[in-house]
């Protein structure tokens, strides 16, 4: 037995070590990484170089870092609990965060438990590289717009997009202090197509037809021609998406709620009447081969759809991100998985013993009965399309187009017609 004692002793030590490690592992909580993005807390468009601090409510380590060029600070393995978040130089009051048990990377803006109002509008992190570069170079001092610390506008300065760059226009034809961040305006025909760059910490308010004030993120205006209508076109905002993207979108509208009871509209399209006797189209949508199709032939409609020469359906209405419940084919045939429901309340009419012509101006169903009844059905052109092969006795029904008719003959014929 003595010869085996050392081996048993070593085995016992090994099991004790395993048990200790298991206890240590069980006692170790799930610890997440916390990412602080400055633009989640402010609309300041120069968020780099901000000191960000997470201070625990009681005990523990304080985390501190400086935001990078994208306004981001990453804190690794932040022990779960309450922390006070401070960000220097943006006018943000300290916020209380609750860090949960987790092994995920978590955004600090999702951990705020104290009262605060998240900023609304464009986020710096989502801006293009060109706009990011421009935003770092622009500032406002005493209500004056500065580029790299020097005044770039004021008075009657006209901005132009000459050379595909937005910059002040100079009468001598030469340009200096050109903004190197290109804001491309392709195809513009007006010398001042890039009318202005509006940089403000508070969005300007613009009276709109429906609401007293509207905060404008991007405002585009094109006004050409004189007192008469010319052959050109004015486009306030033009969006283009192309090249090698998996999904290319010319324009995207996104509306987000920050409070209960708000109304969110992704895209609003309005054709102003204003006494105009011309064509009015609220929204025009088409599928076409760009550069090869003819100009659209327009007619007044709130919604005007055209698939041009393609076989693309005019409408596909879906649920659950893929289940089509209603569609209108290229031929104009409408289909619905739930069928079609009529809410017409037009009073039904009695038919003559010799038949009836549909004067409802809509589809109708004719219910009739009698003895040995023969029915001749005519379409809206007055052409006979059906005659029953054998005279019927009892009740039957026939569907009629607007202006269609049914000619009846038999004994004791009577019936009623109603729209559907």
C-alpha cells in the first residue's frame, strides 16, 4: 500500500486544483466591453479628442480615454454595475449607466438609465469620408462661418460647384481656399447650383404647408427660367446610387421616434396645386433602363407607376419581409391572398322580366329566378358572350361589367341587381 500512496496524494492535489479553478470560474461574472461613441450624445461634428470617463458608483476602477477621429472610445472588460459617464467639451451633463453581466460589446448609449434626451439628426459616424473631412474644417465663431480658422463667406458671397467642388465664386475666375472635400453636384447647369453650405448647431426652421416649423437636415432648391415655362427641369435634390454596391439606392428616407406618440414618415411627396392647370403627380416611380428610355409621359395622379417595357409587377405589397399578400401584375391584373371586400352601399334595384342593363358604373351581380328561363349575357360593348344551353328553373345569378346587360326570357321572371 505504501508504494501507491504518493500517486494517490498527487491525484488528490490535482482534483483539489480542478475544484478551485471551477470555483474561481463560477465566481467570475460575465464582463462586457463598452463602446462610447461621442456622436450618440451630441451633434457636435468634431467629436475627436474628447476625454471620456466612466467612474464607478462605488469602488472599482475608473476608465478614461480620448475619442479617436471617428469619435469612438472602447473600454475593455468593464465590471458590471453603475457608472457615471462624462464627456468633455460637448456640454453634456453626467449620465448614469448600468453595465450588465454580458460578454458582448455594448454601446454606452444603450446603457443610460438617467433622464436624458438623445440627439436627433445626422450622426457623425454615418457621414461620408468627404463630409467628415469638411466637418472637421468648418466652425462658427461669432455667427461667422470659418474654414480652417479663416472666414469663407458672408455678405453677398456666391458659392459655386465649379470643378465639382463647392467653394466661393470669384469674379476673376481663379479660386483659392477651395474646399478639398468634394461635394459633387453632377449635371448641374446653374452657376450657383451649390447655393450655400448651411452649418449650424441648431437646425433652421422652415415654415411648411402642413406644420408651423420644420427642422431641415438637407434643403435643396433649384429655380430656373423666367416668367414663362421653359423646356428645362428644376430638381431640388437629386440622389444617385450606383457602381458596385450590393444594394444601390438613389435616396433613402428614415424617420425615428424618440418619444411616444410621434408620427414617423420615411418619405413625403407633395405636388403643389396652387392653381396649376398642368399635370400634378404626387409620386412617380418607374423601372427603366437609364440613359436609353424616353422622357416619361405624365398624367395627373397621386401615385403614378410605370414599368416601361419590362415585365416587372406594378405593385407588390408584402408582410413578414417576403410574403406577398397583394400585387398588381404588369398586365394590370390585381391579386389578393385574402380576396377583395366590397363596402359599396348602393341600394339594390329590381330588374325587369326581360332582363337588366348595368347602370351602376361598376361591376354588378344579378340574382334572378323563374321557370324555363333563358339568359343571354352581353359585355359592355353590347356583344353577346354567353347563352345558357338549357333553360333553367329556379334561382341563378350573373356577373355583369359596367354597361353590360342580361336578356332574360321565361315564365314568372323576377330578380334584383346589386353592385359589388
